[in-house]
């Protein structure tokens, strides 16, 4: 079992920045890949970013490349999503995700079916 708790969402103006955090517990954090997904109202939950067990390989959706950065701190059992130059279309509930069957992170871009555990979600709202 893995428990994930997100924090850091909020309301920000277009062009602004936010940093999301996710803290994990229940299993050795450095043994599995982590990611972030988001879900806008009326839409599916989409992949945003993923990171391998050590933090030296990262993957991004095309829509956030160059603006978002995923990172992790294994000593703190935490993964982060730094979001810069936010746009109104980034408005969504953001979910932290764990793929405990894989350490590379290469499967999470394939979608939510590869996620074993979810956080509760944190709302990000970008105003124009």
C-alpha cells in the first residue's frame, strides 16, 4: 500500500507559477516511478509528467514541455511539480500518481491505466 498526499494548488493569474508537492508513505519511495496527471471538468484524466526512481529521467506531455518541471527528493519521500508560465487551459485538478510496478517511469505517459495509487488531488485554477 502507498498513501499519497498532495499540496500546493491554488488560484494564480496567467503567466504565474505554482509548485505542487506530493508526499508518499507506506513503501520504500526510491523503488518506483512517480507522476502527475490532471483532470479538467468534463474531460479525461491526462498524463502531465513522470519521473524515474532516481530522478534522472523525466517525461512530459507536449502541452507542458518547457513550462513544467517534475523532480523528486527520495530522502523526503516527496515528488514535486514546478509549473511556470501557467495558462488558463492548465486549470484542472492535479493528481499525484505512483507506478509501483516500474522504476523507470516510461509507462506512465501511456495513461492512467499504469497508475497503481492516486493522491486525493489538488485544484489548480489559472485566471486569464
